[in-house]
């Protein structure tokens, strides 16, 4: 069932499909999501691996009349489903209406349906990150472990620029070229080379720990969460026979 439905609409193909040729699965574990196709690999209750496509069941407020096996309809562009706290955003690419295989559909003999299924036609992703907390299921005793600890981030080096608060003043330097006469020569005043040089900033490098994470660190954390949760989602899926 949908968690949220986008308010934008588009035209998508709708296909009438014999419901006897479709296998509906709901109690399954997600093993892997394909990056090239709108499919995912699941494990059913018999521990069999099955490649399938997620589908969103839509209960219509009013019956939809079908005049042909394939047509085009106006449908929401995006639907998000939620299962066990995990959100699966689906960009709707097609809609299919399940019919009995002995149903004859034509303009002269239209058929009304009360339920349709929205499916993606492009690769999709599962939102493992935007949940209240990271939850890991321990397969040994089925205990639930709530992970609150965040790893310490390494310190970062930043450049500190310090500007002088005043112009440099002349300094006195003793002429030590002649060691025997070093105490006899008067000190020589060294004048700074103008205001520009005396007010140049001093650059130094220091360690700094930023409270905000960089996009790279966020991506790494998301990938780690995906690896932890990959085997524990249970969405509604549809398998073509």
C-alpha cells in the first residue's frame, strides 16, 4: 500500500494482465536491488531466491473501465511505499490491471476494475538512511540492536590567517662582522620595508574538527547503512511467471 502519493501526474501505459500468470509475494527478504533494471532479488519463506519487480497496490474509489488490453492513462508520477520503517520511492512507469485469463476485453465488452498496480520501469533505490534510528536484526537470536554510536571523525587541517594588529617598528641590530669591535660599533636601526610588508598576514596550518560532515562522509555512512540493512526489507513484490 502507498505511504505517500505525489500530486504531479503524467501519462503512462496501462496493460491488462492475466492474474493467473502473476505471483504476488509479500513476506520476503530483500537480498539485492538491481542498478540496471527495475527489479530486485528476494528470498521467500522457502529460502528460494526470486527476481521480481515491486508493485504498489492502488484501491480505486471508483471502478476503472477498460476497453482494450493496452491503453494510456493519467497517473501520479511518484509513489512512496513504507515497509517496516523503510521507504521505497517508486517512479511510476506503467500500470497493470489484473483480470481473469478468460476475460474478453473489447470496445463492445468493456471491463471494470477496482484495483490496479503501479510498477517502475527504471531502476529504483531503497531509502535506508532517513529513519529514526539504525536498526540491525541479529540473525542468531532475532534480537533488535539499536545503534546510536557515531564513529569519531578524524581531525581536519585548515589554514589560519592572522593579520597584524599594528605596523612594524624599526628594530636595532648589532653589527657582528668584526668580532673584536662588536662592542664598539653602535647598534644599527633596521627600518621595515614599508607599510605593505609590515601588515602582511601570517599563514599557519592548524587542526580543526568540523561539526558538519562533508558530503563524502555522508555518502560513506549511507553505503554502510545499506550494507547493514540490505537483507531486512519486506516490501510487496510481484513476480512474472
